[in-house]
C-alpha cells in the first residue's frame, strides 16, 4: 500500500528547529552514527560524511522494492515510564517509531533536502522492559538521511532475576566411558542462554541444549551430576539436586584389568636396605601391583637404565634369575601387575637430549622384555626434573628434561599398547606444591624443581594407570583451604589427595589450572612402618582419611571439595618394610579396602 497524504498534513508533520533541546538522558546507542552502524540493524544503509546534522557522520539508506531500508535497535527501558523519541531527518517520506510490549508509537515527515526533526512519545506498560526504535523510508522514494537520534528517558533496570532450576534431571545411556544427562527446560523472563552441568563438583560443562553426553569416564564408576540454568544477563539458578549414574564394565582404563581397589608396594629387588630380601615367589597375595625397585641410569644424563637383582653378598637368599622370571609370570597369572620402577632416591635421571631420550626408551624396553613385565613406574626424585625460566604453560612445556620424558613415555605406551601399565610416585614437592610455586617463578627466586612433575602428569593423564604421590618425607604443604598441612595425620592425606581429584590453580592463578584426575587413577602413598620413612601414619588414621575421601565420613578439620567413592587404593614403601613390621600395612588395609563397596 503506497502512501497518499494531503500537503496540509505533510506541512503539519514537519517541525523545523534550529537548536537541539535539552534532554534528561539519551539511552540510544550510537545515536549520531559516529561509530558507523554499530548498535543498529539496518537494511540498504551506510554511513556518510555528508550531509550531516551533527558530528562527522550520518545515516544514508535507500528503499528498494518492498524493502523500506529500515534501521533499528533494541533498547532496555523501565516499565510504566514515558519516553520521548526524536531524530533529525532529510528525504522524501521518513518514518520514526518505537515498538514493544504495549508500545506502538510512530511519526513521519517529508522534509526534502533540509534537516528537520521528527518527534513522538510513548509510555511503557507494566511488563515492558525493552523497545525497538526504528527509522525508515517509503516505497518508491529515494535515499533518506537520519542523524542525532534521541530516546530521552531513564535506562532500564538491569535484569537480576535468575532462571528457574532445571527439573527432571536424569542420567542414562551408559557405556564404559560415557553417560547421557538430560533435564527439562528452565524458565526465565529474558530467556535461558546456557545450561551448566557439574560432574562430581568439578568444573561445569556448558550447553544450550537440554541434554549432554559426559565422555572420558571410567568403567564401572559412579558419577554425580547437577544442572543449573543461566541467562544472557549472567544470572544463574541454583544447581539441581544431584543425580547419579554408573558406567558399564570396560577394560579398566590404561593398564588393563586391575581390581577396583588396589594395594601397590615396592619390592627391594636390587638391594636389601636393612629390611631383608624377599623372593618374588614369597611376595604376599595382598599386593596387586609390585614395583621392582629400582632401575637406575649408568650416569645422570645417559638415559641408559639398568636393572640387576640384588647381589648375593647383600642378599644371600636371592633366587636365580630363571626362578625370578618364573615367579613374575606366576604373579601375573594371579592378576598381579609387576613393573620396573625407575629412579628412587639414588637414581637421578635427566633426559637432557634426544639421544638420552631414545636410549631411555630402548633400555627400559629391554628390561621390560627380559623379565616379561607389565609396565613402568616413574619414581624420579632429587634433581631429575626441573623447569627452566619462562616455562609456565602446563600443556606446552619447553624444558628438555620434561619434553623428552613425555616423549619417551608416549613412545613406550605406543610400543606396548593399551595394557601397558604406567604409574608415577612423585613427592608432594613436585606436585601439590604447584598450588604455590611452579618452577623458578616469575622472579626466578624459587626452586626450579617446584611442581615439575605436573606437566608430565598432565601430558600422560590419558595413559596414566595410577598416580600415588608420596605423602611422606614432606614438609608442610598448603591445601585448597589455604592452610598448611603436616604429614602424619589423616588431614594431610585428605588435603593432598583432594588437590589431585578436584584440581587446583597453579600458583593460585585461575587461568592456569591443573585439571582433576579420574578417581580410579589416584592412590595414597604411605610408608609401611616407622622404619620406612618420615611421616608414618597409623592404620586408623589412614582409614579415616580414606573414609573421608570416599565416603564423606570420619573427616577432620579439612573438608574435601567432593566425595570420591572410586578412589583407587593405597601405595606403600615398601613390601619389605611391611614384612619387617609384621605385615600390619598389607593385612589391615587389604581387609579394609575389600570391605568397601
């Protein structure tokens, strides 16, 4: 329908003013088009330097066919409030107006080649929080110009109302490594823009849909999920009540078919250390993983790892190698894993070159093949690992001893396949200390070994069977509660383990976070007796710590960030010292772990 209007009406609609009136507050964005079309949605439009009413730019728009060349923008307003809308225009027929809930205001004019101001007003309704203002031309007319648009009145009150809590949260579609989570849509006055799904109190995953598939999970493991809704203003609802789902049976993660709860012990295979030698065939049945201590390098930087059984002069009852190998096979037939542990207190290993890296791979492979072992334990201590200045990116380390170790471990994993068992036994200094220090630090004053295991653990997390940090021979370490914790009591083990399962910001930086490990990848490292190392913890205190972490019971001062029902088990130094202490560690904790659901 084309416009037909008498000349008298056109004249009445034109208001020519020489000065811009004062106004309370112009809440239109980019009202003079000085920033181009920013803030506006336009058709057939551009900004031009001439003609302008004020400033250096103005709008020029040309109707084409049925397209009226409209420019518009949404503006937040307050309910039950009167607003004045005006604009300076040139051209044939030019229209100015506003629409919204209960609002439909408009005016028009035909000013020709002179700047004239169009004005209208409107009052918002009780539920009106947004209006759309617009300017446009008319059918068959030429280009029009507009400048200095004013929407005079108070800005809208920011939206502070959170959406409703999502309902009907359910978990299904279980596989060995994934679970499907679904929920009903939440309601919100301006609309829900995203849902956040939190798993076991970890960092939430985000989606705009009402379902999500959680992947990368562990077989036969229970997971808890909560969901909340958020809107465009950043308001988020409370989380829904947690719901739980369990993955199906699978291969048990990297390293194969270990039981749900494990005891890991180090066997003095190459020395006696005052505790006496134990033949492989005499290792008690309580142990699930037996780490042969130790493979050591021919020199610190050679990468050439050697292992030999304890010499007869030190271990008179040492068995012949053939019997040793046969006993390993017998343990494996019972479902045990037997690994070569590299390093220890005296075995400094620095893979400073590619040649050392390659020699490490070949020499470790030779040990694994010779004795028919299941994999490898990394027990680098002392000065084996460190971080160079400027090496601060957890996911992209640059220090050669770190980079080469990661490369070597990935090569070994690739060589032996999915059943290759990889474990690590760092000290707290090399892991949890990262909450405060990472390498030499920004000013170069910190110990460059601080938290240097973290990039190795992070790079190998998808191939890592177990991480059992040594919760002994440790100084006080700050936990996630920002309190220092001292070894020997259950709180120390709870705080240190919680950091691995909840994740933590490196040096307190929320933009650089060590992500949580899976529960089935973590065991608590302990000395078997007071003779085995500083920080011995009684059986009762150890089991209180495990109760707190896995059952949320028997907790002390420290409260973990989550409940970890699939915490994997316990590690000790050592099988030999446990026998020396009457098997207290293995027999007490085996019975305890077997009694857990």
